[in-house]
């Protein structure tokens, strides 16, 4: 990550493994994308199924108003929200780990000077 002219300086006063933190950050980022993809695909299939059933007249009710139709469609609007929150949460964890690792590295570099 940084160049030290071929020397591997490892400070043993830390409580964490630098490579482990980087690996955890990358895993959190990747899992966030996987979770978002799964939730969005599930939502897309649900929307397609709902529209096909609506077109076939399955949800038709005599005297149905706009609010009645919206109450049928509202759960489909809220279905991908947990996936979006998981995605942003895992991305925040990933970026926070990288920022904390940079802060630790910069403070060690400043202490050496």
C-alpha cells in the first residue's frame, strides 16, 4: 500500500491486523452489492407479477377507488427498502474502516517524524 523501499515495517503495538481490516472492508462492500442485487431482483419479479395479475383483472373490485388501488400497490413500493438500507449500511461500514485505517496510518507517520 505504501512504499518503504522494500522494507516491511510492522509495528506490533496495534491490536488489529491491517490486511484483515482491508479484507473485512472489501467483503462488506461486496456483500452490500450482493444484498442490493437480490432485493432489487426480488422486487422486480414481484412488480412484474403484480402488473400481470392486475392486467388480468385479478385485483378488480367493483367501485375500487384510487386509494384502494394504492393500498394494493403500496407494499410493492416498500419491498426494496430493507435492501437499500442494508446496502448503505454495509457501504458505510466499509468506508469507515478505510477512513479509520488511514487515520491510524497518518498518525503513526506523523509520530515517526
